[in-house]
C-alpha cells in the first residue's frame, strides 16, 4: 500500500476516534446486558453438549451509565464526521481514495519490522 501524506489534523482525529471507540468498547463490557431492566432467562434446550444459554436479570443502565454511553456515541459521531468530510479526501479519487481511507485507519499502528 502506498504511503500517504495525511495532514496532521486528520491523523489526530483518526487517533482520537480510535481511542474513544476503544474506551467505549471497554466501558460497554462493564454494562448490564440490557439497557432496560429485564428479567433473566434460560433456554429450554441445550445447544451443544451440556451448554444451555442463559442470562441473569439485568438491572438496566443507571442514568450515569446511559449518559456516559451517549457521550461516547456523540464524540464518535463528531470525530467520524470530521474524518469523513475532511478536505484531504477531495485530493484523491476512486481506488486511491479507498486505499487512503484504509491506510489512515492503520496509520498509528507500529511499522512492521519485516516490511
């Protein structure tokens, strides 16, 4: 994949987007399985071997959890919009633009020492 001369603000926005998405994903792991209070359940039948799917009761999200999740979503939308409509993309067209968008997503990964 060719190297691209991404503007620093675009690189910064993509890095911030990656970070916020990772924070949101980590936070979501701690949330109850349902946003609303829901009773738990257990499947009537076993799926494979002795495994029987089930979920405990969910208390739902607290107002603070729901607010924090909404803040993550709003920030992700803001950063995604910034990245997607950045003027840099107008300098490329067709497959070059597609390849550059893919390259931007990986621009902050460490360089492969084998390459």
